[in-house]
C-alpha cells in the first residue's frame, strides 16, 4: 500500500512535443504529490507539486493532472526541449510526516 | 531559499575506512532530515530519517551500526559510513524538510576501493 507506481520507464519525445509521465498510488492518506527532476550526478530538484484539493496545477510548461478517485497523477511537459532530458520522479507523502515514497523514475530524452 | 548542501561531493576511500558526509540546510532550520541511497539508474532508496536531538529512525534492512547518523543541530546532519566496503559505493543524497516539502542536497558520490 506504500508503493507509487510510475510509467513509462523511459520516454523519447521530439523537440516541441508533449511528454507525459504517469503515477499511481494506493495509500489514500497521501496528501502531497511532488515531481522531481534529476540530472546525472545531481540531487533531485523540485519541479512542481500538487495537493488533492485541486485537479490540475500549471507552472510554465509543466502541468500536474490529479485524479483523486482513480488515485493517479501525471506530469505533462509541454513544448519539450532537449534541456528537459533528465530523469523524473514522482513522489507521494503524508504532509504530516515529510516522508516521501518515490516512484521508480522515468528517463526522458528529448530529441533535437 | 530552501538550499541544502552536502560535503564532500565526491569521496574515494580504501576498504575498511570510515567516511563522514555532511548535510546542511543553509537558509532554514530543519528538525527532520532524510538520507537516501541511489544506485545507478534507480530510484531513491530511503535509508533513515534523522530528527534533531534524537536517534535516527532506520528503514528496514539498513544497518544502524554501518550507517551512523547524527543530527546535532537544526541545520546539520551527518552520515558516517563505517568500515566501508566496495558494496557501499553509491550516490548518497540527503534532504531537509520544511513545511511539508523536502529539499534535496546535490549528493555525494562514494567510491570504496
């Protein structure tokens, strides 16, 4: 029940295209869902995060869609750029504990 | 704001020696810090939760005597890998919690020869 399932494992997108990464969780106590971007040899950096009281959050080219009933959330990267090539992790937590459960990661490659 | 630093960024040591990694929250106080281990092309594996002024809480399967964690102040947590062996070689990442979010350090690459 603590798992967060992430798909796809890897993704190749043409420059200017839309990258979509999906995550699903089981624990209904989770109330905070962040997405992290990680470049090789670096620590993860927070991209965008959402709480279950909204169904969508947009920040620049990055959008989180959240479906509470399905217990799923996804990251959409619009107008994908080669500089977006990185590994993306979703996570879920109960905000009272700070403790995150991470997805398995998606390696995104955006072709120039 | 919410910057977390780690030192050193890379360390190479001989088998049998101990290595200390520092994690600092630079612009905020963190009562809770986390230590992760990441294998190549894999996700982050939580090792332990570090609480200021108290003993760390280790995840199942993580050896407490192998990975010593100290959280002596609100801005500093340390991870000491004792009697390191080649299988301890990995990327170690810390994070600090503030207002429900975790902010990650840049990571430390440990190589044990």
